[in-house]
């Protein structure tokens, strides 16, 4: 049996009746949304950011704490308010890039960390990015993708990683 791109690149695939019910509901709901810049900007402006915990998550913090090479070129896709970028920057990582389709969270980062390089705050569509990185860190960006675009997402992640690059992510898994 041929592997899908998700399986090939190690994206966990769960099967179970409850998971499939939730997945079908989410897929149906997401297909009705236009997940564009306006959608995400409206979420930030209205405070509908339930995914934003207000600090770097424990799993990513622990992962970051074991990194020793401060020269790594790091991408945080769909970074939102990107507490991970702030944490990395304050630990001496200066080659950190945040990409988000909404300019609002990027402005928030600039306000919180005025010395963070503006040229490393990328206001653009993730799928249009044409660089490579040593490390990609993400917190639920995969989960924010229209399920119809997830194969494309995995391929893009692979394209953005340098040879021997790493991708570390925290995904939300529904019961």
C-alpha cells in the first residue's frame, strides 16, 4: 500500500469512530470558512484567540532549552503572537523568523520585543515562502489548515527544511 505524503513525512494519523466524527465536523466547518488574512485578523481584533496561551508552551520551551547552536535559522509558521520567537530571541537566537498571514500578531511581537528584527517578521502566506531553514517550530499551525490543504502543507514543510533540518511541532489531537 502506497503511503500518503502525511504518512511519509511522519504526520500522525489516528483512526477511531469518535476521531472520525470530530474530523468530519471540523472539515465541514473549515470548508465553510475562508481562512484568509481577513479571517485571522478579525480573530485577533475581536480577541477570539483561544489558541493563544500567552507564553511559550512547555513542550516547545523544553525543546528550545536543549538547543545549543544559536546560529540556527529558525522558522515559526503561522506564528501568531509567537511567544516562542520572543523566548528564542531572549536566549540569544537571532536568526528567528515568524511568518503569519495577519499583520496584527506581527505588530504585537514588535511591541513586546522592540529589538526583534522587523525583517524577520514575515507578513505573507506560508505557502508562498521561498527560503530554507535549519529548524521549524510550530504550535497548532497544522491544525489551523483547511483539511483539504494539509497534504500541501506537509509538502511545503519538507520544501522549507534544509537537508538534515528538523521540524518540531505541537498539534492538538481531538479525543
